[in-house]
C-alpha cells in the first residue's frame, strides 16, 4: 500500500549562464529551463535522504549542448563522478530522481548518460 502523500508542489527555475549549479528546491517536482546560448557546463549535487523521491527535470530551450556533472555519486548508483550530456536540440531533457543519497536518471530524451 502506498504511504502518506504530502504536497506535490512544483518548482520552476531557469538558467541563462554558461555554467553553474542546477537549483534543487524544496518542491516534490521541479523544472529547470536551460537557456544557455553556447555549450553549458553545470553541476548537480547529491541530496540527503530528506529529498527521497524528489524529481527535477532539466530541459533545453536552445540548440546548445548542456553538460551536467555530479562529482560525488555519479548517476544510477555509479558511485563516482558522472556526466549527462543533452545533445544540443531544443526539447532535449533529463529527469533526475533523488533516493537514498543517490541520483537516478528516470527519463531522458536525446541524452548521453555516463
């Protein structure tokens, strides 16, 4: 049986800079629009267990490559540095799911996960 809900608020943000950190808010679901005008390099930090089941979708609004790294846990239980690259097409996206101090790639469109 499913257990207790809580709120399902949605957070939203956008990044225009060519580098920086992907914002992780307090909402259950979040969306980050990447508006970089050249190849962008960004970081995402592993989250504590208090963020279990939180999801962040990062999507591209320009035809520029987006490179996202996590230097501590990688992605999908890798245990070390990981990289997700969005291919440079408008509409490319990746959805990250946080669980047990790990970051999992739940869904990806035109993305290379390493």
